[in-house]
C-alpha cells in the first residue's frame, strides 16, 4: 500500500517536473556526476589519486606543470605526451655459469616536435639484480645508458631515470658530434638527456633541437645470477612528455583530471549530507516551534536567532585551524549552523497548517501532539524540504572549498577547494597554468548551479498547497 | 434526570485579548475580555436532536467547542451522563472523546488532503488503540462506510478526499465519528457548505443514523429553517446567552423573545407575493462586540420594544411559559399582545 | 427602449486541455427595465459564468463561441476592451461578485478603493468623485466617515454595503448580483435585501440576482430563470413558479421540495440523488434525465427545447409539452 502511494505521488511530481527545463538540466548533470562517481575506478587514469594525493612517489614519473595533452591540437610544434608503456617484449638468453639475461624491449613511437623530458624505466626485483638500460634510436645508434646493481631486493621497484642517471652516457654521445668548444659555448644552457637522445645526430645539435622521429626501442636488461632464486617482473617504461593527461598536471606532477574526478564524490558527499541533515533538523524545529507556540516558540525563536546570527565561515576557519578536522567533522560543524536556513519558512507554513480544520478534527478525535506533528504536519512539509535541501547544497560545497582554500581542509582527501588552494600557493595564474585554476573553479560553480536548478524546480512544484480547496 | 445525556450549567467562556507584556503591566491600557459565552445552561436528552441557533457572534460555535472540550471553560460546569466532565485528566479526556464526536462545517477542510479515506477512518482507531489486526479494523471501516451509505465501501476507501463531492465528504466525516460508537455528536453547520439538493440527503442520513444507533445530537446552525425540519428542541443564542429555549415548532410558531421574532421574520420563504414588500425588521443596528456587552438586557440596544427598565434593571433569566418553552424577556406577554393587535388591525 | 439586455443564443465554453466545458450552452433571455430576474441553480450550472459573461469578463479559459449579448441594442461581445471598460462596464452594467466583501484589499482605505474604481471607469474630477462616494455611502446606510476606515474594521454587512455602493455610483441601469448574501447572517441578509429593494425603487434599477437559494429568490425577483448544466430549464414569473400552479419542470419542483420551510411542517425534505453531468461531454437527450424521477424514453433520446407552456412561462421538458 505504502509503496504504491509513493509511486503515485512520485509520478504526479514527475509529470510536473518534466516541464521544467532548468530542472531537467540539473537532473541530467546530477545523474552524470553520479555515474562518474560509480564508475570512478574505471575512469580514473591514476587509480589511487585520492589516497595518494600527497604521496610524492606516486606521481614521480609524471611531468610537472604540464598542460593538457589535447592542447597539442592548437600548437604548431607538437609536444610529446607523457605515456606509460607496459607491453614489453621479453627475451631470455642464457649465459655461461647458469646466468640468465632477461631483456624487455618497449617500442616507443616518437612523432612530436619537442623533446620528452625524461624516460624512466621500472622493474620489480627479487634478489641481487644488476640492471642496465639501453635505447636503440631509429637511426640505428644503440646507446647504453645507466647501470645499477641492487642487492637484497624482495619485490621492490628499481627505478632508473635517464635524465638523472643517464647524463654521462648522453654527453659522451653528443661529444661525437660537437666539439668541446661548442659544448662549452652552450654549457650555460642545460641540456637534458632527452634533448640529446631524441635529437638528430649532427653538428649543431646542441644549439638547436631537431626531432629524430621514428620508433625507439627502449630496453631493460637484467642479469639473474641465480635464476632459481632471483627474478624480475612488472617492467614498464614511462616517457615523460611536456603535456600530460586530460587536464594537465600541477607543479607537484599530480594529474589534475584524476584529482578532480576523485574530488567529485567528496563534493557530492559534503553537499548532500550537510543539506539533508540540516534541513531535516530545521523542518522539525520549525514545526515544533510553530505547533507548541507560546513560551516554547519564544525560546526556540530566541535560540534560532542567536545561531542564525553567527557567521559560519569564521567559525569554520577557527575550528579548522585549532582542530585540524576531517571531512566528517567539517560536515558536523556546518550542520550545526545550516539548520537555521529552513526554519522560518517552515514555521510560517506550520502556523498556517495548525489552523486548518483537519488539525482541529484530529484533536477532537483525541490525537496526541506527537501524532499531529508527525502524521499530519510533517508529511505535508517533507516534499518542500527536498527542495530546500537541494538549495542548500551549493553553500555547503562552497564553504568547504573556502576552508580548503585557506589550507585548513581535511588533509587525507582531495577536494576541489584544495586543488584551488594548491593552485593559489603555486602561483598558477602568474605562471599561466590556466588548466590548474579554471577546471576546479568551474566545477564548483557547475555543481552549485546544478543543485540550484534542481532546487528551484522542485520548490515550484512541491511548495505545499496550504489551502485545502 | 437519567434521561439527560449532556447538561451544561452556567457555562462561561471569556477570552483575554492579546496584550503585550508592557500593556499588561500598565493597567491603564488593559483591554476588556471578550465574553464569548456569558452564562448558559441547557440539557440535552438521550436520543434527542438539540439545535443551537444563533448568528455569528452569538457564541454557538464556542459552545460546541466547549462541549467537545477543545476549549476549557472560564467557569461553570458540564455534565455528561451524570458525571462532571468540566475538567478532565488526560486518560479521562481520551475516554470522553470516544463518547462525544464532532462533524465540522467545511467538508473540504476537515480531512487531511493527503490521507486516503481509509486512513481518515482508521485514524480514530489508531488513536484509541482499537482492535489490533488489520482485518478487524478494515471490517469496522467498511461498516462505518455502509452506515453512511457510501457504497461500495471498497471503492471509497482507496480514494483521496479531493476526489469526492462535498456531500460525500460529509458522509465520510460522519463515518469517522461513528466508528468509535459514540453516544453524542456535535455537528457544527454540517450542511451549510453543501449544495441545496444534497443537503436534505445528508440530513436524512444523519437522522437515520441517529435513530439506528440511538445517538443524541447537538446541532449548531444559523439556519432556522433546517432547524425546524431536523431538530426536536432548540435554544436561541444571542451575544453569549440563551434567550429562548423549547420545542422547535413551539418557538417558531410562537416566539416569545423579540430577537427570535426578528430572526423568524428575517428568514426568506419560497412563496410568491414577497417582492413588493419591504418589511422593516423589528431590530435595529448590528450586533455589539462581545467585548462591550450592553448593560441590563443585552438585547435592549437593538430591541424595538425596549424600555428604561430593560436597560437599567438586571438581565432577565429564563422563565418558563407552558410546558417546555423558556424565554428571557420581561415584556414577553405585552409584546405578544401588541403583535396580535398589529396582525389583526 | 424597454428591453435593457438581451442575451441571444449565447454559447460560452471553458477551453481546457481536456476538452471544452460547455458552461453556457445556448442561453437566451431578456431583461426589461425595472425588473429583477433571478438566476437560480446549484454549483456548476453556469449561473456565475453567465454573470461574468454578460459583463464581458469570462474567467479564463472562457471563450465566447457564438451568440449575442445586446446592451441597449448593441452587441458587446465583439467590442474592444477599452470601449467596454469605458462605456459598458460599471456605466451600463455593474456587478457585485460572490464573496465581494473579500474583494476589498486589506491594505487600502475604503475611500481609496472606491476612488480607484471611479477613476478606472470614468473621468470624474476628484472633488466630484469624493462627493459621489459620500452620497452613495449615504444611500446604502453608511456614515461618510467610513472612507477613512480599513476593511478589517468593518463588519460583513457593512462591507457588503460598501461593495453595493461601488456597484451603483456610476449609475448603471443593470446590476448583476452574484450570491451577494452568502456569507452574511440571516438578519443582515434580510437588511441587505431590503436595501436592494429600496435602491431598486429609488433608482429604477434592474437586477440580475444570482443565487442557489430559492427562498431568497422569491423575496426579490420578479421573474425567474432556473439553470441546470449550462442551460435554462425553466423561465417564468415569480407568481407562476412559486404560486398555486407551481413549477413547470421537475428540477425546479425538486429544488423547491429540497428547500426547508420555516412555517410548513415538512415531513420529508426532498433531495436529488446523483450529481450534475460532466459539461465536457453532456448526456444525450435532456441533461436532467439521469436524475429525474419522471423521465421517460423520449427524455433520454431527445433534448427538449425551451417552449412556452403558458403566456410568459417557458419550460424545457417533454412532460409539459405535447408533441
């Protein structure tokens, strides 16, 4: 019975809601957001963006301050995109003494006009593993870069970065083409390994970069001195380009798209939880205040006025500064102040309902006050409270963003406000890193707009028809 | 008298007007109380339909609310079935509510628009914790619907109030009162907001129900014509007091109080020959405010027969004339004689 | 010109998304100078719609479909709004609406509201308008100092008198009154009816008096139009319908039978079971036939026309017509 009633009421509501264009837009965006949150594990390029946001190691292979990859479409000189190569061809060779040589070869198609910033090789090792990395260029030159002998590995990752570890080899290569004096002339300019490795070999290569396009073979060679007990696995190579990701990276090499997607669920959580709880409290408060009237009403109104006059943001800031809160504490504090929002309207509505004949009839039947409040008054006002909830979501999101902007947010999660905070700290605008500032700001605005649309449309339909005719 | 189901003695209800804190301290600004009911007494007999007639400001609705205990009296007593029910504890009050029920004037507003008819009728059962099982409750609801001739009951149970006509809603309202087997019903203008041709139907239904279940009614209305048709005895109220009380035909055929006489003359009749007549009513001006009750006989300011005595001497009490006819006018017989002369000459 | 108002075959429907509600379905009648016609019927019969239609103000989504409303020989339906407002409404025909006393805005004084009405419909200079207001307040029995009061300070009866004054002061010949006494007590109602009768004689007014109360109708109307489901089912003089002969239509008969009487002991008040028909798709034949206890075959097949059954007395019923 009850479910059928709800269905009926909902279908009535829906036939009205369908006509509200702004409401439908809001609903569409909300549904889209929910889908993103649900499919987050699939969508995220960097799976552990949320928990490892402040973990430097996690992002170490990424490019720093890189614009989004698609900006390449707008520039004449194409920048290389950061890519991770996982598919390596494995070759095993056996040497004297029972030593096994394992080679993983990765193919990298280089077609950009600018040099990649780095090539980073990874392999996980068990035991004592000497590792060497080499690159075969399209022009046939084979360069051996770095060697490393890691001992006593038990599943740890060996990381070799050409930019860090391969400079010597790169320089000896370039000396074949440039004289000592030429190199000295350009010693002021720092030549990276990438600028040499991907450069067409010729005189003058130190002065001007000419991309050597083609397929590069990137090789990791490991010697297993004791094939029985020692092994390697999980090899991959990251070519660090100067553009990266769907929305670029910040100066700490963090992929912003991942950060923003991870932040979506927090925005929704903060918004919905804060508004739901505070509106429910506010509605009950308003109804009780109106129904009991007299002294109870006066006292409740007094309390309401005090709480309402307290400016929320300064309080939030102070509490965040003292207690270093987590997100749930922030929500609790916001609820503590947000409940006042719906009280006045609900109270006036409740005052009107109180005078209705059917309330008097219920009293005449012997109904207790609690029954009248919860069975008669609350059901009439609940639909309106949904609209009220939708309208308070934007405030909650913005408050959290403000708190985070000041650096006082929850440090264990990533929210849009925090991203903005980092952008501010990193002087993003000064550096022209628009991809760091615009997307989070826009998203906060869009999320606010979505709930405002939803809220206004719902309010129009669900505002209780208090006249019984 | 064991024959009496409800007895009201010298009931008064004064309302204090709303004052601010400072006003109530400064005695100079003290407003007068609104004397909605200023000392009324009447009895309702078992199985009787008792009409309370009055215009707005007479206090009839307030009387109904006092009887229903939706308001507490300022002074006086109410007896129900011989028991003093003037002030009741919570449990006793709940018991009382099972025995005395109310039908309201506005069929559109007396039911929560979000309750289905089934919920409307179930509510009294829930409040009074009657019969736990769903089947037994449903049976009671069906029985109540059949009692008020809403057939088939299943069809009506699943509907919302806005899907029913005014007359049907009043039937539901009646069913709601019957479901707890009350002894008395207070009906406050139950048909004034319903179409003319349906009014009789509802009154019929109420009369049938009354006979079948042996109920007593307190029927509150301003419409003297329906009162004649529907009630056994009536009491006429003016400005918080009863000015005349007795059998309906007696009062209408032989009204002894000038106010009743004016009321009767004011009622339109569907007969021909009235269009040319501009009959001046035997009553002056408008009803005074209940905060400013005239001294002496409170009707004297509007009475065409008032003398100095009416203004200066204390208010007349109800006096008996004949079997059951009481009136509160010191000049009743002189006025009666004068009217007879006017009619003859 | 003795015929002040002539309604000819008027059709006015409410055009809704579910279909056209035939609120006024071919109505014709004539109002002569100095007479009061009563429009009687229950809720939904179209009497209020007829009132607003005559004033050229059908409630949206009402539309005139066909027919004429002749005021002094001129059809007002096709006239532009400006002309209706300046020449017809309030000058020739005015209206006292249902619940009129609630039409007074609580935030302005009585005087201000009355002045506003005058300005809307005429070019009277201010001092003349003020005198007019005081004059008419006097006619309805109110003291001129009322102009300074606010509506909530007045009683129901006083407010109704104000509204009646407002309907009269531009000296229309026709006043439409829609349930003018519904919310009033019976003594105040009688006083207002007396006032209306006096004003009618004093100013030679003609009234269209709309109500559902047959008893009230009998007090004030010379002639009577009984409406049911958008049509006139009976029309005749007060004497013919309330007199010895009685009504010429079962509906009127039943309505009379349902009216409680003060001086007659009525054993059984009559009632009419069922509800009025759906005006979007009215039933075939006579619209009253489903509820009529005297209906026979023809009633369900053919709609009876409104014909004269005796001089000045029309009825739309097969029972009273031969052939």
